[in-house]
C-alpha cells in the first residue's frame, strides 16, 4: 500500500471519527430544537428526532411569559446585564492590566500576587460575605451586584490575559511615544489599546457568554419577576409538581441559545488569536 494512500486513509478515518463524535455531542441540542416544535404529548413519547407533527404554539405561548411579564422583557434584562458587564470588564480590566504590566508603583508585586490568588478562590467562598455586603447596601433585587463588580476589575482571569498580551508589546513603542511627548494616558489609548484589540474582543466574548448564561448569581440576587433574566424565566416555566409546559420551556430554551451562538459564530476566530498571540504585529 502506497504511503500517500495510507496517509489519506488514516486522515479520512480520523475525520470520520471526529464528525461522529461531534454529532453525538450535538444530539442533545438538536433534540432540544426539534422537540420545541412538537406538540406536548409527542415530546417524550415520540422517539423520532424529526417532528411528525409540527407546531409553533410553544413559541407563542412561551413568549407571553409569566404573570403578565413577557419573555421579551426577560431578554431585554439579560441583554442589559450582559452588555454592561462587557463594557465594565473591557474598560476596567484593560486599565488594571496596563498598570500591572507598564507602570511602577509601591507593592506592585504584592498586589499582583493577591490578584492571582483571587483566581483560585471558588465563587461560593465569597458568596456569603458578598451577599451580606450587598444587602447592607440595599442592592438586593437590583442589577448592581451583577454589573458593578465588572466595573471594578473583579475578573482576574481577564486581567492576567491582558497583562500577558501587553507584556508582548515592545517597550520601544512606549519609549518612542514618550520622546514624542505622549503621557501614560496617550500611550495607553494610542498604542496599547489598538494592539490589544484581540484580547479585548476575547474578553468581551467570554464576558457576554458567561453573563448571559449565568443562573446562580441571578437566582441569588433577583426575586422580582420584572427583573428576571432569560435563565430565571426559563426556570420559572418548570413546575416540580409535574405541570410544566415542556413545549414552552424548550422553545424559550432554544431562543436563549441564539445570542451566544451568533456571538460565537461571528467572533470565533478571535478566541484563539486573543489567547495565543503576543501582541507583536
């Protein structure tokens, strides 16, 4: 057997296995989408993936929402939290990363070490003291606990990501700008930020997806239905007593996947570039 043919046969086999594994992993998502178009009595009784009976009633009924609040309101609430979180993380984390990577100040190494330690702290460890603090500030049932920490550079992972990226930018660019009379703010906005775009986009993408898909934090701090996000609205459609409207639940779950899917498909090339590149252009 010739080597080129053998190599091509091996590659074909690998690709086939990868495709089959991909379809296997996608099956739950495909079942979710197709089942959202099935009548309620066929969702769990018809084993066929393709609906034998087609209906859009689940989307109509599900969009009506709960207690007079439509799912359009829930989507708007989630969009507000996600967009504000993205803006907060991009601005605050980039400023903190620039300070750690370029500026000189007292106890810089200590503060950077403390920042790294916070990455290893599980969220549940700080949950109780944070809740007590937000309760004292009367921020429960507001969006402040979900948005404000993003504007204070709480996500150390993105700071570390940008620090590593900025360290790859030659310092000679800063020195040239300083000779031309630029201050630190001008160096940051005119030199660092344009080169930092891949890392900023990566931060924005991850922040949006994590904020949109977040359920635990929203469940802790939000109890008023008019403040509910998409995730809380979907959870409210589930009735443990067995009276759940499964069709509406699946339909709204399908719609909730659209924003993150679109974001991923449009900006997927920036994921690898933002993490792997060093800032050298």
